[in-house]
């Protein structure tokens, strides 16, 4: 999905869906299940294609700040997870909770903080290019 498609998807998301996602967000857990291989592939794909559009293809920053291990060191992981899920109102950082669960956002942040972002793997759902 390219950013333009994503933007359309965000606009298309109904208020009800957003409210449901917000209300059903589970409390922050210290450890979370690892996403399935297929979800890891999807998350890796988004990270490079969509997050990368703003944070840079190599995640070293662009419109958005770098998401490297160095840049994220010392920032509280739970606030980074919240940023991914709910975005930063008033900035370009969009909310991702319509697309991923809290566990998945936590997994993504853990991988980024470890300097080991998921690689791009073939995703069945990925648009042909
Ligand atoms: C449309 C552009 C855009 C996209 C797409 C985007 N971001 Fe961001 N992101 C930003 C901007 C801009 C900020 C800084 C907001 C601010 O000024 O506080 C940010 C901030 C963040 C932060 C906080 C960084 C810090 O140092 O505090 C994280 C983590 C983050 N984004 C992760 C992601 C992830 C993961 C994705 C993909 C799932 C993503 N972003 C997609 C623009 C984007």
C-alpha cells in the first residue's frame, strides 16, 4: 500500500471503527506474543514502504525523525508504541491502530529499539508492482 492509498484508507475509516479500536485497546503488557510470520512480513512491508516514506527508506529520518536504535535509545517504549498506535495529533504522524494491534506495535518498536527492524519479505496481500 502506498501512502496515498493509506491516506484514503484513513479517511475511509469510520468513526465507529476508530472508537471501537480505541475502546478495545488492551492495557499495556510487559511482554507480547510474537506476530505470526505472515504478520511480521506485513509489518516489515509497512515499515519500509509506509513508515519509510516519512522516516526514510533506511529509517534514518526524513519528514519524520529517525527510527534507528540510536535515535530511539532512552525514549520510553510505551510512549513510542502509543505514538505508533495513535499518531501525534497536529503532526504528520498518523495513527496506525486501524491496521495493527497493540502487540504488533510493541513488537515493531522492540525490533526498532534493538536495531533489528523486520526485513521486507514477500506478502501475499501486497499490491503487485
Ligand atoms: C505521513 C508521515 C509519517 C508516516 C507515514 C509515519 N510517520 Fe512516524 N512520525 C512522523 C512525524 C512527522 C513524527 C514526529 C512527530 C512529532 O513532531 O512529534 C513521527 C514520529 C514517530 C515516532 C516517535 C519518534 C520519536 O523519536 O519520538 C515513532 C516511533 C514513529 N513515528 C513510528 C512510525 C511507524 C512505526 C510508522 C509506520 C507504521 C510511521 N511512524 C509512519 C511522520 C510519519
